[in-house]
C-alpha cells in the first residue's frame, strides 16, 4: 500500500513539530552545537570536510559540530521532510536558485547579508549571485562548476578531428566525421532525463540567450522563438542518431549508462559538468579510463547568446533559521580559509575563493576554470533555477524530443504550460 | 463480538428467604459475580491485545488517509502553510493530464495481462510440479526462488540482462531495445513482473491442488472423462477459491505497482511505462506538488477500495461462508 506509506510519511512529518532548540543564538562563548548536513559522501571531499570540522572545533572549544553526510537524492528527500516539520539543520548544502528562494520565502533560512558582507567579496561574483534572493544573501558558495563537452582524445584523432569544434556547425560536422569512422559520437543517459536537458538548455542559452532564459523563468515565455529554434537545432542533432544504442533506457551513472559508455571508450563525446571525469573513471572497466579533453559548448551563428554565457551551477551552504552566529563563522572558515585550497587540490571542487583557483591541478579542470573566469553570465541548472515542477517539465518535454515523440514546438509549449500552471 | 453472557440468562439468584437445598445454590451469586469479573477480564485482555495494533492502525493507516484526503484539496508545495484551497481542482487536473490517464491505462493493462497470462501460466506450472515428474522438488524451488528476491534486486538484475548487448540480446532470436523502445517497454516489464510473481501464485495453486481428494478425479476418469474434461469439470471448480484469492492479490499488486518500474525505467521512456504509484512519487518528491500528489494517492485508494469491496461482496462471498466441497457439488 504505497499510497498509505507515503501518506504515513507525510503525517509523521506533520506530527513532529517539537523543537530541539539545537542552538538558539547563544553566541557569547557558551557551548553551541552546529548541525551540519553535507553531500560529500565520497572521498576525497568527505575527508576534507571532516578535517575542516575537526580543525574548527579544535580552535573553538565551545563549538561542537554534528555532521550528517547524505547522498545527493537522499539529502533532498530528507531535507524536504525535515523542513515540513519546521526543523532546519544549522548549516546545509544548497545549490542556490529557485529552491533556496522557496526556502527563503518560507523563512526557513537566515538572511546572512550582514554577517557575510566583510568577506563575501573574496568569492567569485557569479557564484555568490546564485545564493541571492531579491538582493539578499541567503547562502555562501564553495564551488562553481560548468557544463561543457568532454571528449575522448584518441577517438577524435581516429576520426581525423584536429581541433575541438567551436561552432555548432563545426560540431555537427565532427559528429558526421565520427559516424563515418564508425565511432558512436555521443554518450547519453536519457533515462535520467537531465543529461538530455543539458543539450536543450545549452542550445537555448546560445540561441535564445541568457536574458530570454531569465525572462522565461519569470513569465513562462518558453514558447518564444529562440526556444523553438533551439529545439529545431537539437532535433537536427537527434536525427543524426549520434547516441549509443538504447540511450533512452540508460542512466547517467551505473551499468550500461552514459558514464560507463564514456569511461570504456565506446563514445567520443559527453556534455557534462566538472564531475564527469571522476564518474567516467568510476564506471570504467579498465584501471585507466581514456584520455580526455574539454571544450565549452559551441556557439551558434546568429544566436542571441554570446560565448561568455555558460551553463553550470554552484555548491554551497545555507544557514538554517535557528542557527547560532557561530554557524556563519564556520561557513566563512570553510570557504575562505586554506580549506578552499585543500578542496580545490582534492580535484572534487572548483573553488570560488579568489586566488584559490590555482590549487586545481588537473589541466582539464583548469580549462573549465579559465572558461569560468571569462564567463559573463552563468545560467544555473534548470531544475535549480526554476520551480521544481517547471524543471521537471523541461526534462519530460525534452525526453519526448529525444524519443522522437514530440516536435520542438510541442516541447516549448508543454514547458510554457507547466510554467503557467505554476 | 464475543457471545453475551450477562446475568439475564442465568437462573435468578436464590434469596435468603428460600430454604437452601444445598450449598451450590448458596454460592450462585458468588459464581455470577465471578463470571462478570471473568467477562471483564476477557474484555481487558482483548483491549490489551488490540490496543497496540489498533493504535498503530489508526496512526499509520487511518490518520494518513484522512490527512491525504485533506491535503488533496490544496495546491501545496510541501513547504509552508496550507493556505491555497482549490477544492476538487487537483482531481480534475489528474484526469485531464494525459500522463496520469496513461499511467492508469498501464495499470489496467498489467491487471488484464496478469489475470489472463500470468495466472494461467502459474496454474500450468503448478499442474506440472504437482504431477509425478522427475525432479519436481527441484522445479518447485526453482520456480519459487524469484519471489524471494526483493523487487529492487530483481529490477537491477533484469536491467543488466536487458541492456543492449546483454543476456537477453544473446538469447532472444530478435534484437530489440527491450527497455528503450516506448512501444514494448511495458510488456518487457510485464515479463519481469511475471517472472517474479508466478512462483508465488504457483505455490498457492499447488496447495489448492493438493487439497483436492484424488478420488474425485479418479471417479471421473473411471466414468470415462478425458484428461481435459477432468481438469475442466473437476479440478478447476475445486480450485475456485484459490484462483479467486490469487486473482485478488494479483489485481491489488498491479494497482500498487511501483518498485520494479522505479528501478528499471523510472516510468519512461516518455512515460511509456508509467504507473499511478510512480506518477504519485514523481509529482510529490520530485516536483514538490504534494497537494496534487495527495489527490493521486486518494484516487489510488478509492480504486483499490472499490475493487476490494466489490470483490469481497460478489466474488469472495461464496468462499468466505462455503465449505470447499460444496463448491464442487454445486
């Protein structure tokens, strides 16, 4: 009786409205507990965070830090249910954007504009902006990643592609060359839907432009010309059948998935964020995954978006409504001290502390960082930028395009309808 | 209700004015009291044993149902207060959404296929392992084994086998995208569901078959009935109660279908394998439309309840008050 179980979960949440009073602003040196939820459930970042917490509590004997480590999806579910009960961890992972805005509206997170004003300028502006709602700061970033095309250098060489494509036409030509050489051009895990959404979003960013995407987020104008044209271009790519067999049932991570296809050298390109290389490696059968290169998403001739507009997203922390003042100080320690360099050097993070970029050693990650440094605008991942229902509608609609079930017009219209329904 | 044992049924107590014939009469009031005490104690026992289960039932079943019905009237994201009452709008929206209606249709297809393909298959295997064939003990274990696996494990195993280049492609004569083709994914899932559950229904039928007195079938054979006639007119009617129960479990299971779909396809591609339960979870925990998802949960509850009540009233009634052999005698 699944319905009953879910309903039971809802009622269980509804009942638990008691307050544990974890740390009511007791900031005059008295003992405080900071409850910290993060999602670095894998090494190396997990240890970096643990060491940072240990160091902070050693320096501040009155502070006790209770860490809860959760896997991505589990974190989202647990945070939602806890928040429905009116409880919020003191410091918790946040991707900023629309979700943070909703939490701010429900007064579940603290406005930290004032306590952070002295040092927030030390961080990358685009990243900081993702954590602002109506000009107020509701969180602090520690990483800002970017989506681009990861490619298998050996397969590019085999197909005779000397230069990574810079424009969409060059990109489509590269796809043709790869196909002619008998190589699967692109790996895609469309079971998860969001990997396909990345293609639509990047093309929309190039053709409709960042302003139009922001505008659409506010008034739902996803049916304007730019978005339909982006769908047309994506359909051009899809019609070339560049993806691996069975991509509609393949996940991003896991057996037979997108990352496994790339990690085992069975496809040449993958549009993905900075976390891709480590996931490729984790899904590779051999010890040594293929050699990789990276290039930013190609520009589209005649499109409204410039090369400086990028698609990506941040990782950061929000401060819960009942958190003590020490929580903000702890977050400051996490993002502005040497911890940022350690996180950067671990390869798991693209740090946002100005000057800490040099701690990143991997040349591909450096390429991502160089592109980020020149970015004039960062479009946040759509499922974070827009209301969750709109983000999910984008994923669904675009999957229809990949499956050949809907036209670019229908894709735009169904997203606009979902946005209008709220 | 336990039978009533109150004082009215007992002989009138002997008053002190009446000459006591012997001591037993004297002790009658005392015995009556002790019966009352015993009745009280019995009620206390019932209450004691019932209370924990009843409390859990109220807390974990009734209260959430009531709350889901309440939530279903609101447009609610799960955060913040319930202040946007929309009446029956959520229900209207569900039935206007082709994705939900599609999910409902997929549930119906699974029910029909289960009843007319999976259960007959389970009955056939039960007949086989009930006959005196070599290694039937081993066969029983083999057929029943998939039922022991969890749905998630089943889903992962089959996903691996159904991948392009997986075991299914190696074994099957045709090369198809079993999970990636929207046209066949639902039927692929049905095969996996049947693989997992036919063993359970087979065991039910097997116990049913073993309760049929061998003499009845022998008598029919002596009267000159063919094997088919024996099966059709003796075995099948006597299996009636088992078939009705197993059909019921199969229907309810098909309505609630979730785990396997969630693990193997997530309801896709393009909603081609969506079910009501998958739709509900997607709308609640992925899209944060908890009010709307509650309405979907209520729709599922109403459908399940309607089928359950109808089934009990019209199909299972005979089994509930009839003896096994009266079925065959009819």
